[in-house]
C-alpha cells in the first residue's frame, strides 16, 4: 500500500495542492501555506519548520478541512514524516528527573491524565522500548504534540518539548485521533 497525504493551501481542500508519499524535509517550494489536509493512508507527523523542527502535528487517515481540525496553531507546515501502521506491543517508562532519575513508572496503555496516574506534572526523561507514542501538553490529549519513537530521551528537549510538562499521552495506533 502506498501511503499518501495531500496538502492544500486553502481551507476545504481548495487552491494549490501538493501530494506527498514519503518523508519531505522542506516543503516550502510546493506551497506557501497549508489550510487543509487529506490523509489517504498511514500516519504522518507534520512539522511547523523545515528539517523536522518546530511544533508537531500527528495525523492519521481522515480529512482536515482547516488547520484547527489538526490542532494547528497556524497555517505553516514545512516538513513531514510518514510512519507505517504499528501492530506490535507498547511499552514506555517515564521518569520524574533527567537521565532516568527519580520516580519511574512503566506504561503499556494510554494515559489521559499524567498527574492522576504518575503524581507528577513534569516528565524529565523517558525510555520508549516498544511502539510509537504521542505526548500532549495538556490532559485529555490536548495542546502541543510530541512524537516519540523507540529510544532513550534523557531530557525533555530530546523529544522537542517546550517544557517538561506533559498532561497526557497515548499510543499511536489506528484509532488515536
């Protein structure tokens, strides 16, 4: 199956558009702004800046007629990455301090409110051992998003965080949206 996403300059899938079927580090030559998106297949991580930097937006199959539908802060998308469906297990450890220090808790499922489960508002480091995960700035999967792949994140800046405060997180799977 070929994965595909279509970016449109105007709302409601109007105006100039660009079809993408893989990673793209700099899309500024294809369109000047992005106000609507159609995801035909796959998972996509969109970035506000070139080279996979800036705010992140995680989208799966569906239609997004304006940037607020994907929780966008503006109409600027400059790079994107594609990720195939993951069907394996999920496992992640979060820590109250940098470099895997302090209290630790292991998760294998979604967490709508980090404070209710972990009793800390801040996550300073984490180790993703299985699956793809999405951190959200606020509880109930709201606010800025951060995409995590398997690996060690010794500090919150390693996952592109603006601060260590994480309100919720979930597994990236077919029905996460």
